[in-house]
């Protein structure tokens, strides 16, 4: 029974962590908005790089990108809470029911992984060349989040031991 409890706790831990991320993005909007704005403007990338044609300088697009990230974070957070609570309830029902309860948590963790991979590592990091910036570079944090959440997902999808009994 220890492993299912650990899986449940880790999913709920991710839900709590991402809840705080969404909370911080909403209550201290400007701090992380500035990261998005500078990444999209590409104003701190290497001088004379040939990718500057990709820069987006319209503030409305900065806000659209940032709100898109916040909504994406909130959706994955809601799925993680829903999935984690579902796993907690299924703990008392045995291995087969616990395994069946994983789908929502898997969806939440996967949506979260896609956020860090697509929005930050691919779009921000490679398309907008965030890796070139010493000041406005969120790749290290994005990689950390991708790694932590990926490990939780890998543990969660491991099959349940049939000896798990309520």
C-alpha cells in the first residue's frame, strides 16, 4: 500500500505546487509578465542575431501569451487536484480501482509537462531564443519543472501490485 500512497501524495504535491504558481502569476502579475514580454520582444538576446524577425513587440500579444500560460497552468492544476483526490479515494478500493483512477492525474501531469516543454523550452527557448538571454531566461526553471513532473508521471504510470488490498 505504500507505493499507491506515495503516488497519490506526489500528484497532490504537484497540484499544490502548480496552485502556488497560478496564485503567484495572478497576484504578482507583472513579475512574470515581464519575463514573457522580454522573451517575446527578444530584447536581451545576443546582439546581431539573425532571428530578430521573430520578435513580437505588440503588448496585446504579450498579454495574450501570458494569459494563455496562466489558463494552461490553471487547467493542468485543476486536473492534478481532481486526479489526486480521485487517487486518494481509490486507495481504499484496491489495486484495480486505483489503477483505473489514474487517468485524470495522468492527463493533468501530461498537460503540465506540455506547458513546460512547448511554451517554455520550445517556443520561448528555441523560437524566441530565450537561451541567449542572461537576464530573461526561464529555461532552467522550465527544465526543473519538466523533470520533477515527468518523474511523478513516470512513477504514477507504473502498474499496481495486485497484492494492494484495501
